[in-house]
């Protein structure tokens, strides 16, 4: 977020997707003092986004009226979705010179028509890893602000079921395998 200027207090950040990366992006955005809007295809995530994670607003990307009302209101967007999706409607949400950072990695290429970015001088960047120094700074910031990932801890004998749940998109953020606990009970 910092590398792309998406950490300034008072700025408006859109977070596309409320999964493993998205929920942490919301927490970081709020800790930076930003106004955060979660953008999702699923209205069922509204309560989680606002009440549990502290997002200021929730936008349903399939609702044309909501998208139109939010046009040109965001300084930056972090797109965390790993499935293919159209990004042109998301780019319309950016203010002139706004920046979209794609951190999800869809298997199919995203379409980026020039008309969606050229008139407003908007930018699209990608990022998936930071330097050791970046990671250390992120961990220190997270510790200072009490930011942690929401996870579901599972035992090793549950891995196959967890994989089935992943295929059905039936996981709340991330699974973490308790290897030590699994081995300790097997002995």
C-alpha cells in the first residue's frame, strides 16, 4: 500500500474483495486513517465489512446505481480478487490520477482498455511481494496497530475437507494448519 501511496490519512481507499487479502487491506487502510469502502459482488459480506472490520462503506459491484453514485470518489483501489472480473467499472470509481493496485492473480488476463485510464491519468500497478525491509516495516506497523489476519485453524487430518471447502468458496479468510497440534495428538 505504501509503495503506491495508498496510506495517506483522509484519502479514500476501495478494497475489492473481502477474502484473505481484502480483510487485511481493510484493517491496514483504517490504521492509516483512510476512509475505506469494501467493493464486493456479495451483499452478504456487508455486515462483516462494516461491523467487524471497520469499513466505512460497502459497495455492491453488480449494482449499477451504487457504482454510478460512487464514480470518481476514490483515491486508490486495492484489487485482491483472484478470479477473473472486469476492472473497467472499478477504474471508473477512481478520481483523476487515482491508482489501482492489483494483488490478486486471476488465471485469465484482465482487460484494460486505454479509455478507462488515459483521460484521468489513472494508473494500474501490480504487486505481490515486498523486500525484507518492506515486510519488516509491515509487521512492525501491524504489531503497533493490532492488525492480524482472521484465520480458521485446522488439524492436518482436516486438510482434504479444507480443500473441498476452498473449491466451494466456503472459507472465512484463510485456513492455517496446526501441524504441531496435529502431530502431538497422533503420538
